[in-house]
């Protein structure tokens, strides 16, 4: 379930410690999931878990030609004890790949490799993200979360992506 009361976003640098919900930590089947709406200039982030199936917008990371600050991203994954990372796969409407989808695949492979080097066990999953940005912009505009058409909505897109993923479980 998409949690709109947590929008607008929080800044991951301002978060002092991860959530410590006893139910989430005590249930072995519960997994903390980080969704990434990959982009060349910025990447939206959302958090959720498989127990409650809730998703919330988390942050927007700056990207340098499709590359994040790896130390920051890996630090977030480690600090929050993420079990799964869902990376959005930007496919064309007919389901075919694009240059951006190739870059998203490459990013996901690099992320999995870097997490392996750091002995992190989070699973990286690619999920179709078609139309999430359009839905996010419309939702943000209707809810008054953005004032201008060009305001960033990448974290909301990640939240919609994660909500879709969790709903399908």
C-alpha cells in the first residue's frame, strides 16, 4: 500500500537510524526492500517491506552520468539492512528495451557486484517500471506535492514501482 502521508520525501542524510519495528525484525519472512528509479541525472529511492507491503518515498540521489555516489548508496543499503533492491527497468511501451534500459541493467549488475565485494547479501531484482513517472507526476500534482511541472518526482516514481512490486508478492 502506497503511503502518501510520508510524502514529500525525507533526506537520507538526515535519518539517524533505521526503523526498528519489532514485528518487522522478529519475522524471518519480512524483508526490507529498497526501490531505485534509475536515471542518468538522478535516482529516486523508496523503502518498503514485504510484511506490511507498504512503500514510502525516501530520497532522490544525484547521479553523475548514470553513476551514483557508490559509498553513499552502499552505506544506505548497509545502514538500513536492506534485503532486496528493486531496480526499475525502463522499457518501451511495446516491451522492448532501450538505451536507458541497457544502462539500468548495467547499473543493477554493478550494484550487485559492489554489494558482493562488501559482503552484503541483498538481492538485486529488475522490475518493469513503465508509466511510473507519468503516474508519479500526476499524483504529485494532484496532491500538491509539487508546484511546477519540472519539479523532481523520482522518489515518488520509486514508491509507485515498489508498491507495484510488493502488491504482486
